[in-house]
C-alpha cells in the first residue's frame, strides 16, 4: 500500500480542513435547517438537559433516534440552557452543527493520511482531501440541513479502514458506535459479516477466526448496549433497543422517500411498498430483488477478491452502500451521504479514477437530492408530485443509477481482473498554472467583418416585432384629484378601450346623462400603460361622463361594431385617436414586470415620485434614456434593454476568444448567444436583468484580461483591465444586486492570480503587491461605490434634498423587501430547475385572440446553453477535482459558482430568469471544452452541430419568444415538458 511519493504540504492541509470547518459553521449560522429535524433536535436537546437519559423515552413522546447521539444533544441542550440560547438563533444552529462538522473534517483527514501512503503526488492528495472536506453532499447535510450523518459516517469509515489492515476487533467496536448513533449502520452489516467470514477463509487458524467472529459480534453490540443502558435500565434494555431499531427501520413503508435512485426514476417516490410496480409486482418485491442482486454481487466480489489477494473492505462497503441505495426500497434522501465518504477512501486506497468519479457523481446527485428535499419541505410540493418535482426526481434518479453502473464496472475490474485506473499522476504545477499565457490573438479584418455582420443580424431579429413606435403621450392627469370629461359618441357604443398611465389606486367611471353607472374600472399598479378592453353599451348621440380619480388616463377609445367610434368632446382623454392601435397586444402594452421598471423609467424622466424601489436605479436609468429618445411607447421603453441584449453577442465573442485564445471559438460563442432563448426574450422586455447580465459578463471579461496580463507582464502593467473591471463591477451592482454576487467570484480570481504571480517569483513583487492592494480598494471598492451613488442622480432631479441619509434608507428598504418577501407565483422555480430550464416563466398571453390561434411570451432558457453548458461545466468540474484542471477552467467555475451559490441559500420566490447571468458561464464552459478537444476538426464539427441545433430550436420557438400568433399545432408542439405550462 506504500508508494514513493511527494510530500504533502501540511500547512495547506490544515488550511483546507480549517476552512472547511469554518465554512460549515458559517453556513449553519445563516441557514434555517430542515424544519422537522431542527424541531426534533432542539426538543430532544432540551429534554435531555432537563430530564437526563432515564426519563427521555417517555410514553407518547416522539423520539425515533437510538440513544447514541442523544448524549451529544444533551450536551448541546446543557450549553443552550446555561447561556440561554435562542433555538432559532445562529449560535444554537452552529452548536448543533459543531460535532458533525468536526467529524466531516476528520473524515477528510483520513483521506489525507491514506493518500500519503497510497498516492504518488502530495498535491494530488491535497486536491482529493479538499474535495473530501468540501464535497457538496456532506457540506449541505451538515451545514444547511443540520443533520448528524457526519457523526455517523466517521465510525463507519474507521471501521472499514481498520478492516483493510485486518484490525477486526477495533473495527467491530467502531461499527457498534455507528450502530448506536443510527440504525442505518445496519445497511453495512452484510459487508462487515463478509469481512469476518473472509478472515475464516484466508487464515489457517480457522478456530481462531471463528472465535473472532463471535467476539466481533459481541464487541459490535457493546456500544449499543452501553449507550442504551442509562435510557432503558437493565431490565428494559433489550426490549427498548429492539423496539427503537425496528420502529425506525419500518417507519416509512414507501418505495422511495424522496430518494433519487432507480426506484424513484421508475416512479416509486412516495408509493406504498405494497402498490403494484413493474409487471404488477409490488414495489417491495422490486426492492427485495434489487437488494438480493446487490448482496449476491457483493458476495461474489468478496470471494473473488479474497482468493486473489485483493480483498478490500472499503471497496466492498462503498459498492454495497451505493447498491442498496440505488436498488432497494424504503431509501431516504440522506442514506447515500456516508457511502460517498467510504468511496473516497476506497478510491485513494486503490488509486482508481473510476471509483473516484463515481464518488464525485454520487456527491453531486446526493447534493441535488438533499437540496430539492430541503427546498420543498413545508410546501405544496413536499412529495415532489408536481411536474417539475417528477422531472427532477427522474433525472436525479437516472444520474445516480449511472454513477452506480460506473462503480459496478470499476469494482468488477478491480476485484476480478486486478486492474485499476490511476487516479493521481505526476504533473507540473508550474507548467500548468504558472507559465505566462499566450497573448490574445490579434483581430483580423475578416473577423471584424464577421462580428459586425453577426451583430447587425442579431439587431435586425431582436428589434423586429419589438413594440409600437406610437402611443398616446398626453394624459388626462387626475393624480390626487378627480376629473370628469363629457363626450358624445356619434355611433352606437359596444365597448371601450382604456390606456391608463400612473395610478395611485384610482378608478375610472362612465355614467350617462341621467347619472346611471355604465362602467366602473379600478386602475391599479398593474394597469399602467396597458390597453384594456371592457364592455360598454351606449346609444349614439347620448352624452357620457367619464370620471377619472387619482390616476392618469392617456387615452380612451369608444368601440362600436365597426371599430373605433367617432366622438365629440372628451378633452385630453380623446385627443390622440391616431395613437389608438387597431389591435391590443404586447406591442402596445406593458406586460410582466414592465409595469414596475418601465413605469419607473417614465417617472424618473419626468421627475415624478418613483414607484419601484426594490432594485438599484441604473437599469431604470437606461430604460429612461430609451423613453427619452423614442417616447413612452412599446419600442421606447424596450429599446435600451434590446440594445444591451444585442451588445451581449459581441461581448460574448470577445470573452470567448480571450478565454480560449482561439478566434473561431469567439464566433461560436457569438452565434450560440445570438440564438439563445433567454437573451432574446429577456432583453426585449423592459426589465433590468439584461443590464446586470451585460455588466457581469463585461466584468468577467476584464478580470480574465487582467489575470492574463498579470501573468504576462505583472500587476503594474495591468492597470487598464483592473480599472475597467472595477467600473464594470460597479455598473453591475448599480443595475441589480446580483452584480454583488459576481463580486465574490471576481475577488477570488483577483487574489488567486496574485498568488500565482507570487509563485512566479518575479523581482520587485512587493511593489506589485502594493499596487494590487491599492487597485483592489480603489477600483473594486471606491469606484463601484461612486458609480452606485451616481445611479441615484435622477432622484435628485425630483428632490434636490435627496442625500446620503435618504440613499441609505433606500438600501435598507431594498434589503428588507428581499429578505422578508413571502410572495408566491405560479411560475416561480428553484435554482435546481434552472439548470435544465424545466420551469419557464409565462410572461404574456394575448387574450384578445380567438379560435385556435394563440400568442404568448415565455421566459425560456435555451436548451443548448442549458444542457450542453451544464455537461461542459460538469466535465470542467471533474477535471478540477481530479487534479487535471486548468486556470481557465478554474476561472469559469468560480464565476459560475458566484452566480449560483447565493441562489441555493435564497428561500424567497425565484424565477428562471435569475439564471440569465449564470448562463453566460455555461456558454464559457462550452467554448472551453471545445478548445480542449484533442482534434480541432472534431471540435469544429461539434461546434457546428451546436449552432445548427440552436438555429433550428430558435426558429421553432420564435413564436413563444416574441409573442407571434400561431395556430394550435404549432403551440402544442412547443410543450415538450409537462412543467412548461405556457400557452
């Protein structure tokens, strides 16, 4: 097991472990925890501190955990009682996570210790240890969910690690400790038995081996009995423990309990184990057959590996734990977490990259499983019965099953054939990370022309069918008052169209000369700058009185059988008949959040009180400029956003060519983004997300430029990209607070390249460090703050007394709004559904159309960027955690993570379009993978295929992106998934 190796950096090891521990406690403090488990742990801790073990399991009191971990909860309860900690407070939540966090880090330390004996490269060992310390499933389980699986996992690891060196009796004791903590240790019982039986087969002294089996069984029961004795007493010990373990095991008689495994993929989630499944047999039978298959396979692998001298308890335990979770019934979402840790140790023990890949895959699928279950608790979708829930369960179950198949093949190859695929190879850190990157390729005339042509084509498609360039501009203004106008229709009236402006909760009433009320319509915030149609019957030549109260009414159009009715009188409410459209649609009316942001742009332009203050003003400032240029029209309020959406295309082109150093990949990125659903639909709507996305991508481009320049020329000659990056960061923050998320990724890259520059050991690094420190403060703190403050200048046009105190109140108001928002929406979605675009937002439906023709606008995520991008990011992630990553891959992952990780902790209502900035780095992942394909011809063929698929999908889905009316067969063909739900 011992190999010649490079020394592990102990300082870096403790930094990783310490960072992982601190991160767990920080996450524990700021997250709520799984509500049911938090309630149980808090109550049990308090009761243990109050009554002690003897009175804990009182009659009628719910406590389904065995005694082992209750002693830790008792200590937690005692500390809580002494210091008077709030059960919902950060301190108590950190206290709950403390012991599992220590155990998680200890498990990672075991990986480091085993790696030093089995692997050749200290840096590779550090990489594996870092993943073991930070792997998503354990991190989420301990820090966010606040479960105790970490404390249960550590003795399991020690048990099978000791069995690797044939320390049977100490291993049995640690197995007993795990069993005392959780009944799930029984899942590993058959492997423990196989290890002891293998000892009988392999040793010559069979009698001694038989005796060891009985001693091991006794020692395994000793911690369970010792832990239970204070709770049940001597007389009630065995019945009490038996009832506790059997009750826990049989407590959830379902095929799958939100566990993403093979049975869940088949549709067994929350299905009774006695309900019919495949071919009419019950789910219980399916699960029992799967359990039998896994047990028989484990026994076969144990026998073959034992007789050939390759017996490995860690490998068998990892295979069996994963197999039981995948194929057996009654599995819970957390049952896979300990297996991941076991497999990480097995991968190190055998230096096998396939076992490690399976462990990484299980960690990701288990993390997704935990995050989904955590998110839906206490919601209507707690059983994952919605369309999105079923789709996520299916995909997660299939992904987990594929990981098990990979693991099964690896275990077969190792146990039967004795072949392992090396996990860690020697590599040169300096060659991969420290050498100066090649200069960005010079622009060629042909490339400039191609970029210009693509940009113009994107603009032509984006600005086409965008919005009307005419709309009523002169309102009948009755804000804070009531105004009545008199109008006489010249033909019979059958209806009325209203085009309100800003309203303070007002209304419009229509009465006849006798005072009879013909129509009363409230004018709320959602009706501004939207044409609406209402029934109204009035004879020709009869005087009508229209009263507007506390609102603006830009235009009224009385409608007859032949269209617009000519009128006499009416004043400002009837003074722009030429601006009345022939049809009501999104071309002449606001939809979705335009009623907030475009309205605010109009208010800022006219120095009126601002309605929408839940986001910083820069995006609305840009909308205001479009309105100033083209008037308060559909085209005017959408112009600026569409322009920024078009400019995203050349920006993505530049970003891709700088990231990869390849001209042709810039063109690929530009084409893919030009044809992306989200870029098209989101930029053509007067909301602020496109501005934040543009500046986030611009900031990423400048940071990559800065990092390359520093490694090429040093910090002192890289001030231009540093300053431009800081300006882009400030503009992103001033557009939307998601720009602040990007700042975390920029900071990691800024500090990371400074570390690499130090490793290059240039002369005069002290001056460079000082310049980087000053530039970081000046360009990434002071300059962004100045830009952010400047975005509020339109507020001073309305109120010259608007100052820093008022500005600060705006920030507090924004924070409170987002922190306390409890709103729900039928098209809200969680971050995990964004990854594949499972739940688009239905922005608009044209209700004026009749028959089988329909028109809608949906906020869809482009399938190519979503699906291909996710696969590419996973590949880059795999390369990174297996020690084969690159600087470019690390940068893309950091920038993507900065956009995604904050949303994983957000509990408020969220939507698919919040993934818009993150999709820019899905695009980066695609071009980066294409750049690293070994054959350029194959890469260009793959790129052409992606562009071709994007074009076909864009043409197919164009009606749903632009709101073009289409017949039934077309709009029905767009409903690819049950979770789509638009039209």
